């Protein structure tokens, strides 16, 4: 199994380092995790946050993050992260202070497209992190895969089906979604549009895996959600470290 959304760092009541994430992965039977920084490493100290996820070891692959307001320095940091093996870009508009559709974000998104990276953007907060804004950005970059981080949790999940219909390159991170919400996306758009994510340490492997298991997916769909989609999106060579 591949976890498409874990978090490393220290943020208020949340704390997780690489060793503890690996312990939780082993307990849940997860082979590989894609992690992004949280806390100061995501909001202000990007170099430290990126190093935390990019140097966590072969079973943890990193999503780089930068604040688009950094301008040229943001692009330099993305180039450094590419050289360290980053597998994608993570953005949190509400915490990093920009609108997804603002021109200030365009150079960073264009650089991700140039690198062939998927872009995961945290969704669920109106105005800054609106799912419909992410869908609009996805339509502007049709060759890039975009992932709705947290699936619009908690107030925007209902916008997902229409947003995904209008943006075929938009996928769901199911890390904070309940079973019926996951099922709705599978029924309307297919299992190929859903990524299993844990949101560790905000959520738990046991919770997300139980929600997926209760869907009663056929073996092909189950494998797509738990492994194949992430291996394809993040170019993980079949999911093996």
C-alpha cells in the first residue's frame, strides 16, 4: 500500500517524525508514504521542512513546498528539491496566504508542470482553499495532475463531484473523507480518481483503511485506490522504494 498524504513536523497539537511514521506504517502494512511538511516547515521555513521529508529515508518520499510570494527564491528552492528527489508539490493557500487563481501562484505551478510533478493543494477553507478554485487552476494546467488535499474537509466535500467532472486531471485525497464520500467519487468518476492517504498524524491509518474497506470495492478498484493510482501519479516505479 502507498500512503499518498502524510505529514512530518511539529504543528500545535500535531507532531510526527520519520521514525514514528515508519512505525505506524509497519503496524498498518503500508509500504511507502508520500509526506509533506507541516507547521513552520510548511509556512515559513521551507528549506527545513523540505529537508525533513526529502531526507526521511527510502520508504518516505517527499512533496516539496514553497510560498509563491517568495518569487524567484521559491523557484530556486523547487529546483533544489527536484535534485533531492521530490515527487511533487504541496501548497496550502490558506496558510501560505495566496489565492490559487492569483498570478503570484502561476510561476510555481508552471515550474511543477515543467518538472512533471503532481500538485497537491490543501482544500476545505472558503475563499483561499476552495475546491472550485483548485478546479479552475487544474483546467489552466491540463497536463498536470492536481490533488484535492483532505478532499475539502470539512465544509466543501459536496463540491467535489462537480469539480472533478469539470477538471478531469483533478483527484481526491481520501485522507479525511468518510466512506460514503469516497463511494460517491468512485461511483461517479471511477476508482482511478481516488488516492488513499492517511493524514497522519491528524488522522490514523486504521480509520482511513476501515473507511475504504467498508466500501466493498472489487479487487481492481481496491488496488487502484491503495496502490496503483499513487504509483502512477507520483511516479514511484510500482511503489517500491
